[in-house]
C-alpha cells in the first residue's frame, strides 16, 4: 500500500467512520509519516467533539426557510416562463405548418374566404359588444384590483 492511499483515508479512520483493514492497519503501523498524520487527525477530532456547539442566531430557521422559499419561487418562475415560451413556439410552428399546407395544396383561396367570413362575423360581434364595453372594462378593472390585492397579501405573507 502507498502513502497516498493511506492518507486519503486518514480523516475517515480518525472520525471512526472506517475501521482500518489489514493492509491499511499494517501501513499505519509501519509508516511513521502516516501514523503521525492519523494521530494528528484523531487529536483534532477529539478537540472538535469537545468543543461547545454555538447557538444559532435568533430566527435563523425562519429566515433560512424564507430564503429557500424565495429561491424556489424564482426558479419556478424561470421554469414557468421557459415552458410558456416553448408552448408559444410550438403553437406558432403548428400554425405555420398548417398555413404552408394550405398554401401548397391550393386551399389558400378557401382560407381567404374563411378569413373574410371570420372578419365579417368579428365585425358583427364587435357591433353588438360595444354597448356592453363599459361593463366589461369595469369587470376587468375589478378583477385586476382583486389580483393586485392577492399579490400584495401573498408578498407580505412570505416576508
């Protein structure tokens, strides 16, 4: 056995995690350099075991957990944004593929008629919906205000 192998296991032997086997025990018995390193490590281990453990600062656990939650929330936000971006790219690719199929197959003229029909229907819908626009705007404002209050309350709860 070489000194490098014995020195790699000195800390584990000193801590009691590893019991030296035949070759390792023989090397520690015959090599004064490795035996000295093992004895120094055992002395250090004893000193560390008898040293008093300092008390954590006040609210250590709460502050640490708040930081962990914030970091997890941020990583979740990045993951959500990436997922949403991937979904948008896939939807755009599907729409582009459908458009290319329609264009190459000669159905573009049919699609133009469908677009005209859709736009005519959209105009008719807009003419009927315009009188109710203030009601929809008020409802959207209330929804935005409720979401803002919810966000504010959640923000204060995590601090």
